[in-house]
C-alpha cells in the first residue's frame, strides 16, 4: 500500500541531543500541517513551503505544545522514497520523540514497518535491491572497510555490473527466441559462435562475482572467532587485549568465565566477533559444565578458533584431546604467558614442526623447513625474563626433559614476535583430522606483547592477500550468492544445450531461468516474500 502515509522515529531510542521523526507519503504535508505551528516570519506551513526548506516552530496537540522543532519539507520526487517527505527534528528525549510521533499518528499517519521507507524507495524506483541492502549494510557497518564496501554498493557499482550482465543475457535470449519463431531457419554458425561466446563471458563474470562472496560475508557479518582452551590459560586476558579494554573478568582462579562473552573488534579493517568461552575441562560444577557445553557450541558456530595454551604448563592428555577435537577448524594456536618459564612442548605427531620447539619461541618469522637456520641458544634458567634483545630461548626444564629433541622451528630474529609461524602437519594422514597448517603465535596477554602479530595472523588466515579498494566495489552478499549460483547453473545448461544442438526451446528455457536469477539480485524479478524478507531485517524508521 503506497497510498497511505507512514511515520516513524528515525533515530535510536534513548536520550540524545536531537531525534528525528520521519513522514513519507501523499498526505505527509497535510499531516505535518495539522501537527506543526510555524513560528516567525521565515517559517511556513509545510503545504505552503518550498521543497527542501527548513522551518522553525512547535508541534502542538490539543492546544498544548509538545516540543519546539525544526521541520524539513521535501517534495516528491526529489526524496529518498520519491514521495513527499517531512522530517521533524525535535529534542532528543525518549518522551519528546514519542509524543511527536503520537501527534502525527493521531493526525493521519500510520506507523511504518521496519525498512518501509527503504522499501518504498525501492518500489518507486529510487534504488534497486542491492542498494537497499547497502543502506542496511551501511547502518550496521562496524569498520571503515565495511562502510566503504557498503558505500560502493549504495552508489550502484554492483547494480551497474549486474544490469550489464542481464542486458547481455536478454539480448542472447531475444536472439534465440527469434529463431524459435522461424523454425525452418537454423542459427548460422557464426551467429551461434557469437551467442556462445557472449554466454561464456557472462558465465565468467558470474564466477568473478561469486568469488567475492566470502569477503563480502566477512565485511558484513564479521568473523566469528572463538577463544578456547583449558581453564586459566589466559583466554579472557587475551580477549581484553584484543578489544583494547577490560571486558571480561580475569582471575587466577580456574573456571572464572562461566558464560560466553562476545564483542566485536576491528582487526586490520575487518570486523571480528571475538567470543570468550568457559575453560574446557572434565570436572566442574553444573554451572561450569553448562558453560563448557556453550563453549563447544561456540566452537561449532565459529569460523575461526584461537586455541590458547599456557606455556608455563606442560602439555597434557586433555590438551591432546582438544587439539585433535578442533583440528577440523580454521585455527590459530596461541602460546600465552611467554613471560613465564616454559614447560609446554607439543608432541611432534600433533603439531609437527612446533613439536620439538620449546615455548616460548619469541621468534617466528619464517616458514618451516628452513633448516639452514641455527637452533636457538639455550638452555636458560627457569623463571628468567626475556632478554632485552628479544631473542628466543629454551628453558632448563624443556632442555632437560627433551634433550636433543629441542629443535627450534625458526631461527631467532632479534626483532622478536613479528609474524606467526606456520606449523605444517602435512605428513599426517587426513584421517587424523588435523589441519595442514595452523599458525602458531606467541603472546603475553598480561603485557600485550605479540597481540599485533596475532592480529596479522587472523587477517592473513581469513582474507587472502591484500585488501584492495576495487574489491570493495562488488562484494556480494549471501542472497546475491544464492541467485548467482542458480544463474550460473542455468547458464551452464544453456551453453551445453546450445553446443549440442538441442532444440532452441530448451536453450531458451534455461536461459530465461538464468536471466531471472540475475534479475533477482537487483530486484527486477523479486517476489513479495523476498522483499518482505529483506526489508523486515531493517530497523524501524529506515
Ligand atoms: N604471567 C602471565 N599471566 C597471565 C598471562 N595471561 C593471563 N595471565 C594470568 O592468568 C590468570 C588467568 O587468566 P584469565 O584470563 O582469567 O584466564 P582464562 O583462560 O580466561 O580462565 P578461565 O576463564 O578460568 O577459563 C590470571 O591471573 C591472569 O592474570 C600472561 O601472559 N602472563
Ligand atoms: Mg576467562
């Protein structure tokens, strides 16, 4: 229904300097006229005001002043919804905004549904579906990179390319359909070659767009990253370091964190949703057991795990169990508490390469197998502190316990913790379930040492290569991905049918499916259900 007039508070509920009540629809000016009393000679009644002007006055109801306001009048079609729009800027108290809204509702407007302003903008042709989605992305963007991607999409970069693709495919379809109407004429060989190459180009472009889905997802939703490990290894301390403020309670008591704690941080431009979890162990009371159950659930949902170890504790059977259990996940092994005397050694069969290495290796600059590098000097005394140069060391404990086994993975690099090391386990059969590569990063969650390397490791693991500006132009979302996948399948069938000289009806049928699927991305062929699904996820007033 576009013949009614909608209203909503467009600013977040809460106390603030200002709040905005938005009106859109054919009666927007009339509703505003009834609610607003202009004050001063420069102000006018909304229906008498010129488009794109602002007027000072009061919102009045039943002869009483509700609030002192500024009213912006924007006439169709130069507005977001392409309808008459009035925006009332009032004082930012929850009550003031609500009373102004009540007044316009009493004067003939209807309360807008979530996303209804954007839906009208779409239905009136002001923006297409990818741009409407970009509006939501923009509002929800949590890093500048996410914002940049949303802005590109809002500017219509993705739409342009999708429309171009669809136009090309429509041309091909028209060609094929023309031949169906004249069944006696075969498609000339060179025409057929042209059609094939145009379809192939389209297919290539679909593939190109589909390749951005992963990054698009990351920028929109963030990377869910579970921080896991045994109790007391420093998970909450690490979370606080990654966030840059004390979010989680830290204590020397094992089992401090009972519930999961979730917060988003900006890691090298990427939104990362860190989830601190209850330490994993068998024992514990019922509350802790529930916490551990939630930890496992968190792991299941996470795209990345940071598996934390305390280097001052020896490797245990439980460690082995959890290392194996979460080996199928994309993960980073974090060795924490490198300020303490190290006792941790990974068994070679679990993490070959890191196996013989005595934590803490302060250095980790090169990949494995670089045997030309010399082992680290050691042993040193237990409980000693890192030398000023940041050189790596092995501990007395480790040295005695493992003797000749002590083979550092990398050579010491004086600048210390700069990049994560890679632990390869390619010698392991896939059945063991271990990842072929898990980066290992050494940190001290107490001082923050190594946190920057950890951030680099996170970025490198989830985002291949550099983050380039042109990539941001066409970051598709999961809805686009779904539509483009269907378009790709149908285009492949079309190509196959055309190549093997199947009847042109069959060729046209598949091609039509492909054209429609591509059209869905920009909303050219969107159903009411799809629109409801998209716009209902918006906030009220948008
Ligand atoms: N020396 C040292 N102590 C640390 C470091 N990181 C954390 N700790 C200490 O280790 C203890 C446990 O830290 P938490 O961050 O609470 O550990 P957790 O893994 O969240 O523990 P649970 O929530 O009980 O599972 C605290 O006393 C921290 O101060 C570190 O790098 N070096
Ligand atoms: Mg904790």
